[in-house]
C-alpha cells in the first residue's frame, strides 16, 4: 500500500472506529490515579493504537492492542476489512518504561508459558512438556494452530522460541520439530493440539509454573463450576479465572481456514478486571488451585470468555504423559 493511502486510512479509522470502543473499568481507575497525580488531567486512552509499518514504497497499517475492551474484536475485524488484509495486529498491552516480559523473550532453558510458534504464524504459548510413546526426547505441547499452522505444516517442521512476532528467526531460534498434531475438522473437534520434540541441546524447565509454583499432575476429579483456575501465557502472563461452564458443545471458532466446531470444552471467565486470555495465549496450560493440569487453552473472545480442551483428552489422544 502507498504511504499516503495508509495515512488516509489510519486517519479515517481513528475517527470512525476507535472512538466507538468503550473504555474498561481498569482504564477508568487508571484515569482517577492520573488525576490525583501531578500530571495534567487527561482522558482515558483508547485500547487500540494505529500506526504504519513497512518501507521502500510497501506499507501497511500497524494495529496495536493496548487494553481489552467490550467490542474490541468487532473493531479489529472492521479495521482488517477496511485495510483489505494489508495490516498487522500486535498486542502491546499497557505501555510503560521499557521492560520485555519474560514470556516473550528468549528462554533457555525453555519455560512453561513462553512464546513459541511455527515460522509462518505470529506467536503462541508453550503449554507444558510431555513424554510421548516412541519419541525419545521430551516434547512441548501447544495448539495445532500454534505449532502446525492449522493442519498446513509438515511433520518435522521447525518450531521457534520465541515465536516469529516476538523476534524468533531461523535457524538461530529453532528449538523443536513438529512430530504430531490432531487434525482440525469442520466440526466435532475435541482438541486443538500438537506436539514438537525438543532438538538436541535444547533443555526445558519441565515443571516450573513461574509465579505459581511447581506443576503437580493431571487432575483426576471432574471440574466444577466456579472453580478458580490459572494460566501463564505469552501475551497476558499469569492470570486467574473461574470455570463458568464445562462439557460445552457446539462452540464455533474462527480460524484462518474457516469457522470450525468443538464439543466438550471448558469455558473460563476472568476473575479480575482484565481478560483471562488474549491472542497469543493460545496453547497455555490451565491449572487448578492445587496446580493440577486441567486444560489446554485454545480460543476466546476479546474480553470475558476463554475456551480450553480438557487436558486428559489431549494427553489420551497422543498417548502422552506430563513430565
């Protein structure tokens, strides 16, 4: 896209789209803090920032998500439609003095919750480490759409840490190779999951849940509604939520390849002012208050709901066990 075209589109979207996004209670609370400080009084910032990417006559819209807000996904969809695909979307969160979150940085040894991804995606989350029958090295567990590019990747494909959008490049950041994935079908899916075996010389901190403690085991008792759960993800880090529903059928999720259906899923709502998950948290392991594994995060909206595959179903599918 030409530079003047991107500039015109950015201005139009700023006037038509960003002004319609409602502020969150957290943003309003931050406004009160600002007004009590020595800084001049300002209005709460919009949750989206728009800029320009590119060079040498090839430019595109840069969409930066600073905070979750009701209606955010609708506005992002409108922006992408107006840009006709010539846009990038990145979660930047609240902008503060320079500090690179550990879960988006290079991690050696690998850590549960860090950024990973197939070279052609943006980034997702390393859920946990598992042992798989017939595979001599430990494997990382995440989503199909994180490690296998929604069925399009070939077995043996390299996996990067951090993921591409966080600066991971080939060959220096290759840490694993895709060994197995459960294909995504038009409907009736139970899991969105894939495995990648660690390359020689790449180690992992197999059971540390940074900020929580030590991963215990796979939960054996059924989940109940309103139970508190936690996850560590590439985008939002450590968050807590509550189980708002379980054994949920006919969940339809938008993917690059189309809208596909899932059954028997866990639904999780946030307990705090901020979302339980955002884009890039896909693949996160979800644990209960005893730090037993209960789910593999794979989908959600932009504010108040996250969906996860039951972890036992995932492990059974791959004949795998937690390490």
